[in-house]
C-alpha cells in the first residue's frame, strides 16, 4: 500500500467505471444524473461507446464518448452517462475525497431535495453500496433522479437555478468538513508546489533528494455501486 499521506498528482481521485447497462424510465441505458458543487470531473474513455448528457447555464448538451476521448466539466454541471454498449471509463475527480464526503447531489424531484431525511432515504444504498450489494437499489435511485433530470431539462434556466440552490442548501452543513478535506488534499498539494518553487529559487534542492515512488498494484475494491455504474476504486489520501 502507498503512503496515504502522499496524494495522487494535484490531489485528484481516480477510479475505473463500468457504466450501468439497464434501462431508465426514459428508455435510455446508463447512470444517475447528478451535480458536484466543488469538484471538476474528467473522463478518459477506455472501452465501448456512449455519451455524457450535461445541463448547465449554457443549456443541454450531449457529448459522444468513444475510446480515447477525454471529457471534463466544471462544478454546477448536471451530468448523466448514457451507455451505448460496454462503456467503460477511467474517472478523474478533483479534490480527492470530497465526492465521497457528499459533494454529489442527485437530481431528485424538488420535494425530495427540500427534505434532508427524504433525500437521504432516496439516495441510500444497502451496505453503502459495497461490492456485492443489491444493485436494484442503485437502479431505483437512478430512476428517481432521471425523472428529476427530465423536469430540469424542460424547466429551463429557472429550474436549474432552483436545483442549484436546493443542492447547496442540502449540503451546507458539510461545507466546513469539505474545507478540511480540501486543505489536507488538493490545497496541500498546491501549497507544496509553491514551497518547492520557493526552494528552487533559493537553491535549496533537498526535496529532489527526498523523492519517493508510490504504486498501487490493483484496486482496493471492485464493483462498488456508484452513481453511474460499477466502480473499481483506489486508495486516496485523506
């Protein structure tokens, strides 16, 4: 195991994703629409084909996904993966640890978003989605989020702004905890680069002689239930 105090470059998180391959209520195959409030997310497509549907202030967009494609989008972008067949992706997530700490809000209908208990119940997975958990629970929450996503698309900018406000209100109690995770992860990584630049300008080369090599031979989990599909996860500094 690598030293968990040493994050991946820039404090990112990485996982492998096999996108869900069952039908949602609108007849499309794929994952659960959701948004991140602080994290940019990126995809490196490694197999199959499909698309990512996005909804932002610029409107609705569908970006094709094929092997070799790299796609990323900023916080506030509602996104949904559509599986055209065998879609698999390496997911790169900014601020490693924040998504797992709640920086993802599913596009449930407004009445669910407005009630933290109702939201928690609708989003819950058996055993937290651990490998081997009943995938039907993930499909149920996806289907509810798809219904909300369809309403967002038809509701235009006003509906999206209301969703953003509801998502922030839902997660406001977590913001102080998120800041602590950011300071220990991506914030620390950026600060260390600044320290290294300062050292180089002084002619201090000590950090070059203290360099380490870190490796993870395989995922620490395979098949965890995620929002968009089955995840193979790797350790992250926290």
